[in-house]
C-alpha cells in the first residue's frame, strides 16, 4: 500500500498544501495513494501518541510512506532515525518529496536521513538563538516588547460600541465581519456578545 502522510502543528495551518504536493507527485508518476493519514499535532508529541506512530506499527513489507518533507515525520535527529529504522526493519520505504529522497534499506538512505535531520536540527537551533539575541538587543536598547504601555483592553474599547455590536449580532451579521469592523479577533467579539447579550 501507498500511504500519504501530512501533518501540521496548529489549527491555524492547513494540510491541503501538503496533500496537493503529494497528489501531484503521485499523478505525475502513475501512483495511487491508497490511504491518507492526516494530523494536526506538534512533532514534539511522543510518537506513540501520534497517528504516525499507529501507522508505522501497521506498515507491512513493500509499503511506501510518502510525505512532503522529512521534518513532517519527526522533529529531531534521533526521532527521525528511529522512525526510519522502524520502517527499514519492516522492509518499507519512506519517500520525502522536498528532499527527493526514497529512503529504503540501503546505507545511502541511512546516511542521507541522518545528514538531513542533523542539518534541520542545527538550523532550528540557530534560528532560535538568533531570535533570542535579537530580542535581547531590542530590550537592551530600551525598547518595549509586546503590547504598548497604557493601551486599553479590546473589551474596554468594545464597551463604547456595545449597542451597535449587539444590534449587528441580532441582525445576524457574521461575527468575523463585526470583528473586522472593530479591529479585534473574532473570538473577542464572540465572548463580548455572549457576555453582554445575557446582561
């Protein structure tokens, strides 16, 4: 069987782009994705608590797992190597489209997977370090990080327009539209309406 695996870290992201890439690749190469495995979860979550962990357990010889990139599978070098080792022991393959890897049981596959995951881990650490250094420099320059001092809360600002907001809600104007009108998040408008409609 050929499995398509797609993963995003947050609800704000979508798996559709990853599915599109895999579907295009499959179509161009005369392949059919037999089953999709999709999840919205951080790769920091233990493998056994992810759908990917369950999928790896049921993989059989000659199965192929296709993903857009190796980082979708694991967050760090040790995890990626562990996952790859599991697949290799079952005589399965892991195809990573971005890196153009078809990782099987050969030594080249193991070296490539190791090198890529190590590079990804180093890159993440460097980005994290640069971000911390930039924030420290801004703070040292006396600049304030975060919301401006003295800014009233969004809820307080909305109170001034309470009647108008409740009227719009009664007229079934979408909350997203009301939120845009008052430059706040949709969740803020929803909470505001719930609290004030009952008042």
